[in-house]
C-alpha cells in the first residue's frame, strides 16, 4: 500500500478499535467459566471504572503499536509490533466483554487516546528501531505496575475481572522482555517521567469519563 492507503487503513482501524465494541479474540476469555459473584453496587461500579481505564489503555496500545509498525525501519521490528498488536487485540476484546458484563460503557475519550498514542508510536518508530523498542519496553513496564495496582485495588469478590487482569499482566510483561531482548534502548529518565504523567492523566480521566 502507498502512504495514503496506509493512512486511510489506520484511520479505519482507529475508529473500529476506539468506538466499536470489538470482541474478536484469538485466545479464550480468561473469565470464561468463572461464576459472577454477588458484587455490591459499590464494588461493581469500581470494577467497571477500573475496566474502563484498562480498556482505554488497550485502545492506546493499538495506536502505539500500529504507529510504530508503520514507521519501523527494520522488517523484523515491524513484524514484532504487528504481533504484539494482535495479542493486545485479545486484551481489547476481553475488556469490552467485561465492561458489557458490568453494564458499563467505554471511555468517551478513546478516539483521542488512540490518536495521541498513534502519533507517539509513529514518532518513536521514526527515531529508530532501538528507540522504538525502548519505548515499548518502558510502556509495558509501566502497564505491568499499573495492572498490579488494579489487582490490589480490586474487590476480592470480583474473580472474573481479576482473571482478566492477571492474564493481561503476564502478556504485558512478556512484551516488555521481548522488546528488551530485541535490543531496546534505555529511555532517558525525563522521557520516562513524561510518559508516566500522560498515563496518569489517561487513567484518571478514563475512570470517570
């Protein structure tokens, strides 16, 4: 595809992933077969808000990986980004399914998170494959810590959400390690802090909106 076709394709995917109720996973739903416990209204609302945050994170992950895949210079790096994006689609599907079970809606800000992440991913790809991989490594490291915090904050009664987050944490940790093994460059501390601030803004707003 030429550049214009690629851009049109990515815009289409951005709309699909950020606005549609995407539920086409390749792997089994982690919460399959787990009975829905009797959550209180407060517990259910909190779980739903946490899953809305995680869903926004998965929308952003699609933008990030697809942006990097489009500008990555080495074919091997591009393939790694595409593969990671496919695994992240499972996460997106699982989050959509859990939000549906909890009778909640995704964040209204998802198109903005996708666009921002796509731009950041494309810029990282243009900076070079080692920096692009370093961006993946740092992003996934922060996501693993974020999921750990959600698991600690989640009601012990909500075993379905816990099962989803635990599998997502395993996958994100694997993506981080794969990026490191592929030659990821360690990002400057200043850039890490900027990424952390952006992540906090996204999580705090998506919890409510």
